C-alpha cells in the first residue's frame, strides 16, 4: 500500500521533514540496478504510518523524528556508491523538480493550515488579502471584494490590537491595501465635494454671460418671410428674458474680471468659501472626537490629535472672515 503525506496527516513541519528524508533515500538509491527505489519508499511510508497510528493529528515533528531515528540515516538504503554520470544527472534533474513541487505544496499547506488552524490575526490577514487580490484580478467584482476585504482587514487589525500584537511588515502588507484604498476614497470625497459647488456656480455664471451676449447681439434686417418669422421669435425671447438679463448684468458687474474669465473667477471664489466653511466644520468635529477620526481613517490618521482639528478649524474661520465680507458686498450690490 502507498501512503502520501496527506494520508499520514502530518503537520507542515513534519511533512517537510519527511519529504526531505525520502529525498535523501532516493539520492542514496540513485543509479542502483538491484533495488527498486519505489518499493523502498513505499516500505518506509508504510512503516512510518504503522508507527504513527496512535500519534495525535496532525502528527507533530517530534513524533516523526523519533520514528525516522529508529529507521536510521537515509544513506543506509543505498547498495552502491558508484552511480553513473547519466544516472546522477537524471537523479539531480528529477530531485530539483520534486523539490520545487514539494516546496510549493509545503507553502500551500502552511497557508491552508494557517487559514483553518492558525492564529485568528494571521487567518484574517490572509483572508483579507486573498479577497482583495481576487477582486483586483477579476475587476468585475472589485467593488464588492474591496468592501469585504476592508471589513476583514479591519477585523484583523482589531484582533491584533486586542491581543497587544505589534504588526510586522508581513501582516501590514496583507492588511493595509484594502484599508488604505477605502480610507483614501473616503478622504478624497470629504475634501473634493466643496469643489462641486464652485463648478455649479461657474456654470451658472457662464450661462448668464452667454444670455447677455446673445441678448445684445445685433438683429439683422429681415429680407425674407423666414427671416421675419425668426426675428419675431427672437423678439419674443428677448421680451421674455429681459428681466433675467438685467439680473445677469448686475451679477456680472459684481465680479471684478473680464466677462470671459468671470465664470472661472466665480467658481474659484465660491469653491474656496465652500471649502473653508466645510473644513471649519470638519476641524471642529474632529477636534471634539479625535479617537473616532483615528478609528475611521486608520492607518492614515494614526497620529491625529485634537490640536490638529482645532488648528484646521481656526485657520478656516480666519480665512472665512474676508470671504464673508466679500459675499456681503456682492449681496448688497444685487439687492
């Protein structure tokens, strides 16, 4: 009967030790013609299985070492010390292939063992990175995978903090990618949205400037029935928007810039005010709740303190004073 390391239910360390022992046995038997290496290896596996039938599962390295010590060194299985050059080359090539395969399987077993039996903090780290990598490779399910991996990563960070474990570089590389990406997206959303207010303002000013330009455009003398109908339609439009155009003229008169640049100036002015006002609010909130800020934006804001929020709030309030005065002048001019 032929047994495999999986049949023996060895621990990852014991499986690697047993594979190494069998590799040395095959090296000792290389080039011999009177002994079948496969039969010797099968006998060794069966003997080890019989000796370890009562050992706890997975079989620890110490229990396997005791059995292998009784068997003796791997070199004893060889019957000749003079294998041919061809046999040596074939054996070396085969052993390298087997070693590469064994190494890959051992790493996979260690990962599997860690996922199902290892410490919870490492298990969560592997799961978080696995889900994140799956989403990055498929891209179709990346948003869902990012959310799931973020939750797993935050759970892994919470477990490590609860146990007082200092994260090494390995676990940081596994846990930080989804956390940093989600935090950056959230932070950018908080920072950028006031710019939208400026963009809307700039678009409205551009519409006002276009309306004035179209209203002031000289009307050609109609020379046909069609041109007369067009002139009549245009006159009806001018009568309808005349009051709106007067409001547009007052609004543009408050912007100290060429009408061509008025939309950009207005967008920057309103966007700056919205940005300063929003960050004054954020600064006050984060100064009041610094622990919540560090928790939400971990690890980007690990060193955030109340004084940072107060500094932001005070700076924005100081900037809002001249901005508010300018807004007051604009409103007074319009009224």
